[in-house]
């Protein structure tokens, strides 16, 4: 039977994108070669919830080379359908599509868990929460969590409830510096310019949160000529932001000054009615955190006179008083939104995904050596990856 021509074209496009990215990820290439010999995941089923895009495809290939059976879904709104087509063709069980609603995404999470995975590769702790809710923790030997938001959830909402070890990749100093600060900083600027076609120089930006992602966003905005202010409730981080040369104040105080507000906290409701009241007309609201809750979008739209879709990833929200604001990506993580989303740089994700695969290898081969619950990447893994990254940089020169 002949394949649907449009599906064949989509798969060819996805394969070409994956091939390009694979060629620029030498750390995962070396791990793939090692795993093909050692097969640390032989007989294991890895359940995954993570953005499904070309860089993630190379990660999954690496795990599959190590013997893993892959059952995965993307995150809401960021799935790239051409990549999904390729992964399915390569024998992986993949749920999800770019057009999925939040309700369908939740069904996709449930479908992954229905396969009863041995190991979890989680993003936002959705899988871990599902396992706890089902009482299936005894069937999991361990897993990893990619994000700040997921790490907070494991240590708060799910504290003491997860009976298996979860290595929080975002706790890694390597990820904090290489991916969160430099790669997120770069990708947020690229995405803002790509989605809105607005210039950075001279524009007033308010960055809400001065963790590693917030630091990077502020740094790269200022490097391109943006005027940057920071909102931070932690007094030590606020102190650091002030000495780094940024104006520091509350979100409500900065709202009337802001042309663009970008959230980077991992916390819900950090931009809400108190800020909406003060925003100048035309201000842009954007979120870089994993969950679409940092901007109180329901409250924003509840007060709107009208909401108009302007372009892919852009909504205009008109207020009864005549002001309007622009909301990017419906309040979801906007550096994987809009047309042709790229996300973080290839080099940073090569580094970050090597943290993933070596941490998952540790879970697969030595889970008994790890405590239950959320924990940082083992120090020996961090040091090994730092050495490999420096060697790869040197060999490329």
C-alpha cells in the first residue's frame, strides 16, 4: 500500500532536520556508540513527557541505541508533527500532535503510563504525578526531571509521595550555566524577534525572576540594546540583579514602564490583575517557564472586552478602558511557539541531554544507590560531562 504523499513529505522533512542536528551533537554521538556496546537499558521501557522536536529525537535515538523501548508524548503546544512521524517510523510509541488540546495532552500522559514504564523521563513532573495518583510507584525504578517547575513540584506537591529516585537535571550547575542562562537567554531573544518582528534595542523589558533563566534573559536583552529591569522576591537574588546593573522593583511598580514583560520563575500567578491594571497600551506579555501559569491568563481574558488572534502565537487582548496588550503563545513557553520554533541551541542541548542519558544510565544500572525522591545530578556525572564538553570544544577548533 502506498504511503500518503503528504505524510511522506512530512517525514522526509523531519528526517532531514534530525540529521542536521545529530551532526552537531558530538556528546550524544559518543554516548550512542558507547550505549550500543553496553546496552544499559536492555529490557527497560522508558516513559517520556518532553518537548518533541528534532533535538529530543536525537536524545531518544541515543536511549534506543542503549536498548530502551520508548513510549513518549510531547508537552502541550510544542510537539512538532514531522519529528513525531519520524520517531514512529523508527519503532517508538509516540502520542501527541501540535494541535492537541490540554485535555488531549492529559490523555496522552495517561496513555504513556498505561504502558507501565520502568523508568521516567519527565518534564514538569506530569508523569510522576500520574504515577503517584495511580498508586503505581512500585513499578518504577527511577527517573529524571528536566525542569525548574518540575523540581519545585516534586519537592512541594509531591514531597514524600514519590517512592523512587528522581534525578532533577535542572539542579545541575552545568545545565544552569550552559542551558538555562546562555541557551534560554539566546532562544528567548530569537523567539521574541521571530514571533513579533519587533526590535530589541531601546525597548523596555521587565524580566520577572532572576534565577538562572532570568539572568540569561536579562543579559542577552541588554547585550542587544534593550533597557532591562528585574522583578525578584528573593532579596539575595534582587541584590545580585541590582549589582549587575539592573533596575529592581516590584512588577506593579514596573508595569507602566514596561514595553515587554517576560516571566521566568516557575511559580503560578506572578503576573496578574495588579500588573494588568498598570500596563501601558501595547505592552507584550510572554512566559518562558514550563507551565502556562506564570501569567494569569484566565484573569487577563476575563477582564477583556475582546480577544483577537493576530498571528500564530500572537493574541491581542483589548480592555474596556481602551488599552490593549499582546499575549504571546497563550501564556505557554514562547521559545517553542510561533512559526519554525527552534528552542535552545544545539550545543546546549547536547550538553543537557548528555546529563539526561548518563543520569538515566545511573538509574537503570544503580537505582539502589540512590535515595527516593528528588535529588541533584550525581557529582561524578557532572564532572565527567564538563570534561567531555571542554574536549569537544577543543577538538572543534
